[in-house]
C-alpha cells in the first residue's frame, strides 16, 4: 500500500498487522499503545504543531462561526442543529452540504471509488475549497481531523470545539445506527481500536474541549457548547486582589510574566471561575495525570492565551517519569484506617513544589517568547523547598544551560532550612543562577522581595530596567502560573480515590494540608469551587500558628509574634501571601476591602475581617485550623513508623496529628497532603526515631541511615543523586534590604557584562 503524506491509516494497519502476527491481541496491551504512540509521533511534526497552535491562536475571534469536531457517533450533526437553533444562526454539515456538492456523488460512492486511505486526502482537499459564511455552525466529518491542512484552513474561520464523548457511548450509538465500519477501518481492526487511534487527531485539532457526560442528551451537550462559546467570546482578564475593578487587567501570559501586580496585590481571574459537573469529573477518573491536567487547565486558560496543543506539549514535558518517580505523578496511598496520603513529593527535588514548578517555567518561557521585550530575573524567597524546585524547573526548560533571557536568584534563611534543602540549592552550578543565604527568617526574605517588586518603596526595579533592560518576576506561589497547577493535583487525588474504589464520585472527602504560605491549600479551594467534593479544608500549622488563630477568630495578628524556627521550615511563615486570594474570594471580589486589610497589616501588624467574611471562609469553603508543637510532631513520626512502616516528614506529621484530632464524623476518607519526602529532613526524622544525627553528618550519610530502615515510601533516587554535587554558592548576607538589593544589582551587572 502506498504511503503518501496522509498515510497515517496505512501506517497504523501495517504496524497493527505485524503486532497481531507477533501475538498482540488486545487494545489494552502495551504493544497496542506503543503502536498508537509510534503512529502519532511519525505523523506529527514540530513545524505543523507550531503553525496550528501559534499562528491560528487569535483568528477565531474574528468570526462568529462555530466548528464542531469529534468522532463518528459523537452527535455533531444533531447537536449542531440544536446549537444553531439556540443561537439563531445557520448550520452546515460537511458530509451532506459540502462533500456531496463538491464531488457530485454521495459520500459512500466516493469512498468506494478512492478507498479508505485516499478518502482522507480527497475529503481534506474538498474542505480546503470551502469558506463558511459568517454566523454558521459547521459540523465536520469524523475524519476531517486527520488532514492537517484542512484543519488549519477551517480553524481560520471559527473556533474548533471538540465534542469529547465517552467511547462506550459512541460505540452504542454506532451500533444503534448499524454502522460497523468507518473510514480507515480495515479487516482485523475493531471499532474500539480505530476510535482509540483517531482520538489523537481530535486531541490536537481544537480550540476548546466540551467534556460530555456519560449518556448525556444532545440537548444538554448543546447547552454546554453555548456556554463554551460564551466563555470564548468573553475573555476575562486577570486583575489584582487589591484592584478597584477599574483597571484593564492582564491576559494569562502577561500575569505570569509580571508575577506581582503593580499595586502589590496578587493576580486572580476577574470572570466567573470554571465549574464541572460531577458527571464530567466522572469522565476523568480513568485518565492519566497528564490527561487530567490537560482537561482541568483548559478550563482556566483561554485558548487565545495558550492553545490547547501548546499546553499539551508543556504538560507532556513537565510530567515525565524521568522527573517524577511515580507514573501517577502524585499518587494516593493508604496509610491507616480511613486516612490516605497524597504523595506530592515524587518530583526531582522531593517536595510538593515540583508539581507546579515543572510546569510553570514552560508558561513563563512561552510568555517571554511572545511578550518579552527584555531580559528577566526571577527573584525567589524560599523557606527551603521552592528554591530548589524553581532551580530545577527552570533548568529543565533550559534556563540553567546558557539561555541569556532568564536568570534565577534565590534568597533563603541561612539557619532556617534543612541540610538537605541547603545542599540542593547551593549545588546548582550555572552562570544564570545565584543562591544567597540571609541571616534572618523566611518572612524577612519574602517581605524584602515584595518591597523590591514595589515601585513605591524601591527604585531598584526601575534602575535594572533602565540601565540593563532587565525586568523582575516571581516564581513562588504569588505567581498565578505557579499556583494554577496545584489545582490539578488536588482534583486528581479525589479522582484517584474514586479509581481505587474508596469513594464514588460525589462522596465527600476531608483534606488536611500543612500550611505556611497558603498556596497549597488555596489550590484545593479552587478545585472545590470547580466542583470537587472536598468537604473540610483543614490548615495544619506548627508553632507559628497565625493561621489557626485567624481561622478561629478572624484576626490576623503579627503583634508580639516572633517567627520560631522548627523542624518543618516550609511552614515557618507568619505572613501567608496567598491568604490574600482567599480574602478576595470571601469578600466577593472586593479589591479595595482587601487592600485595606493589607494596608492595616503593614501599618499596625494586624487586621480583623468582618464576621460575614469569616463565616464564608469557615462555612462556605469549609476551613478549619489546628496546630501541633515539636514534641508532638516527633512523636507522630516515630509512632506512625512503628505502627505502619510509613516514614513521614515533619510537615506531613503535623497534618497527621491534626487529622487524628479531627476525625470524620461519618467515616469519610481523610486525605493528608504529604508535601515532602522524609529524606529532605533526614536529621530531624532520625532524631524523632531515636537515631541521633550528628551535626557533622553529611546529607548523603543521613539519607543512607534512613535507607537502612527500609521505610515506606522507598528511597528518593533523584534526591540522593542531587545532594552529591559540590556546593558552589557560599555567600551569606546580613538581614538588610540594602544587602539583598546590592546582591541583585551585582548579579544583574555580572550577567549583562557576560
């Protein structure tokens, strides 16, 4: 059989025949899925991806047309008629209204004339001659998506909406219509197999996905399409949490690039937040983590900001088995009783920060390529985990391999991180990276970074831009692009419990999160607002328990409250940045009121929210708070290990203590966020177990001592490999803004000279 440029089907059939001859029979088998990957890879070029995703990004906004795409049996024709009726526009069906007119014969006759493989080319050429009139719903054929040129052409004339229908529903419909073969399906290939193969083409050829519920009526699907079209037309910007609502706002990539709003607030969506029905969430239960991430993030990111095909490429690069030691990326495992652990530490630096920071740098680099008119310096204040995760994440996107456009500078509290955390950060050897210790705590580092960003209190930002053409940005959770991926793993953990049979979709789950800067648990808030049934959201704090007090009293009080260094440094925080985003939600997006809270905090070191705001936080969002001291945390590490064989890090142990104190009244599952591998805090964990660590012990020695205990989870290979690298960043500065600003200035001058 001749293989022309649209010979995907011939390739597929030839490979599948060979695999069957070798004994592969099931579409669920590894060999079948490798076949799909091989055929898809061979049929897709980087050039075609860029041309469709980038060049077509904004064109659909010029048209009021709607293009419906999807599998045969997805209901495009019927749904298209309903949508056209609802919107008062015309409808054209490519099969009935275009192809037969162009060919002068029924579609079935053309298929018989040219054969299955050549039919895709003939069909594509016919579509290339078609320009739809304005205000028209166009329903494509099931095989149009297999012709790249035709899809690029039709996408110029309106947004392509992919009807993502459950395959079992499609098979039932095709059977009811007595359709037993579709284009490209040759002898020996089942309908299920050809549908699985075709899925790839639909996945790469749309602007917006419509997730259809199982057995959903066509009238209901049409309603979803109308909602999606409205969202596409109303591209809401991102605004500051302190905004009066009069500002023009930023698009997604601009918000990612800038990091912090000009007025000191944090960027948030100004429009309605996306929601999914329980039946739509049910569709995501069998999906991989990468597939879930795609479907969830598409709800938040407008295709005019980031085309789904570009987003998919980023997700596939971010969440690989090379970076994450679990195929599930963030797996859920049973601990004891009704307690389950969300293990968010399988990434390269062994903390939950890897999950967002393997993806966020891709957002940032796309923003630089599209909108950047300068070089960028990422400024990071870290309590230990963010620093190493930022360095690794941006390194994975080539920032630390000689790219002159973006550099990274990390400030950390010299005595406020663990030996392993310090070893990870200070061993990164790249001219684009500078890591500085500060003789103070994390709150000082973070507040200093915020002041550097503020044009009202610091002139450094202007001098860097004017003298060196360097702009500043942030990569911790104040950056919306860093926070957004955290929604994914909270939603995914719930879906994993459903996949494991622990719950049915719709059942409540209580979530316990060790909380410092409030970004992790805020991701759970947004997942809950999307429709994930997270009932109680419980902040677990150490002795720096300002959040516990706030959730009980409504008073955020930093007066006479010094920060105390503990064995859980990631939550040694008193000024929780992302609480501001929760307050924006709880005040019904009242930016001036939020601004007044933080102005009072700045001037008087405290603020009190009105009773109705506190009530909304506690009752509508389900927030509670509790804390535990160092002794109780150590005891939990030891007793949990002795009882279950599972070794908790100190942050997770704090959540475990709080979970034990606040059991579910009805026996609902309790999901505990395990935010770091125990190896990152090896010294304190060994001390908790009664195996005293020496101050002279090197990080690899500490990890080996833990390894011989053979705990669950196992050793973290990436962590153990990374800490063997020699330290290259030795500098420590005093606790002053002037010292930190000088380091920033010197680093920028050094970078721009080279």
